[in-house]
C-alpha cells in the first residue's frame, strides 16, 4: 500500500509497505528496523517471538516519547514484562500490525513527536 510521495522537512517517512518490506524514501527495507525522523537503523529481532529485553536498549538510546511497535502482518502483543520495561521509563507504547504502525508513525512524526517505529518484518 502506498502511503505518501514526498518527505516533509527532510524527515524519514514510510512511502509504502507490503508484507515483509517497507519503503522509506527510495530505500526498500526487508529486515526489521528502527525508524526515527532523522535515522533508520537495523534491528536484531525479525519476529515478535525473538524480541527480548536487550532489544529494547537500541530503542531507548533513540530517546522516544512514544514507541510504535509493528508486530508483523497481524497485531500481536509482546510479553507483558517487555511492555512494563517500556512503561517504567515513562515512554508510551502502541502495538499494532506493521502496516498500521507505518501509518501511525507517519502521522506522529509529522506532528513533531519524538516517535520511534520498531518494525518487525516477519511473522512467527
């Protein structure tokens, strides 16, 4: 699904997504990634079941006020301990399927929110 044709003020926006991939600007990404307005980073877990507490550290380093977690083709929630680790730092967490996470990230980032999209590309 195509989302947008252009970037706003030089920020990274998701232009399109399909199962297993997202297009950010002209870059096609087919592995899980962390996306912030000014950067794109590879992210270790490829599926929700691979997500562990250590995988949260690269997200926390990006200093988000809210994390949008894309859980793959369907909305599935991570272990409650992982969610509590996010909330204990005063960071908001929204969990949704990866397509919805891309759309939500685009809205929040254009509102100048400190959002990080943590996008998982594969299902278990």
